[in-house]
């Protein structure tokens, strides 16, 4: 599906319908991910997000403030979530050697194993919910377009 060019570039485009669709899709996919991850691995989509963010971080660890920012959680919410993950031996928290007031979270070997299994479930949900409805070119175009939006709003586009 090609996106037609705007016939009148001088008239501002109303982004609200696209934003509404993005929210609807995001909500449905997150709900499905949460249900599938809970049923198969007893973790929430937010816990998965923390584990995968740590897995992708340099040295597989992040300062708690950076982890909160990356996962869009409040510092208090992240602290409670990391405490639950620590209890399950999925992450560990250690004092930051460069800042005596801060802590770093690191994924553990148990967290690695759970994440490897949960990724399969995560990817299967995306494959079921998104891939049948978009071509490869549309998925790539969507990724580029959303990356431009992130870049323009100060977010990290990767």
C-alpha cells in the first residue's frame, strides 16, 4: 500500500486520526502481550520490557534512573518492579561504583533464561497481530515514520 502524497501541502494535516489508531493498536498488542507472557512465563509486559532493556544495555546493566527513563516508568514504580524481579532472581541491584547514592540493575542468568523463552512468546504475538496485516515494505515504512516522530520529539530513534 503506497501512501499518497498530500494534495495540498499548505493545509496542516490533522494527525489525530493516525494518533488514535496508533493508540488503539498499541493498546491491543500490549494487552495480548501481557496475557501471553503471563500465561506462558508468569511475567508482565512491563517486566519483559525491563528485562529486554537490560539485555540490550551496555554491559547488560543500567543505572536505575536510566532504566526508569528507558522503560517510561516512574522511579518509584521501577524500584517496586525491580524489587519483585530481584525476589525472583531475575535481576540484581548493586550500588553504582561511580555514584554512592545510586544503584545499577543487572539481568541475572535466571533472567537471561526467562527472557530467551519470553522473547519467543513476544515475537509470536507480534507475528500473529501485525505481520498478516502489513507488507514488509509497510512495516519498514511505519518503522521509519515512527523513528522520525521520535527523533523530532527528542526521543531516541534506533
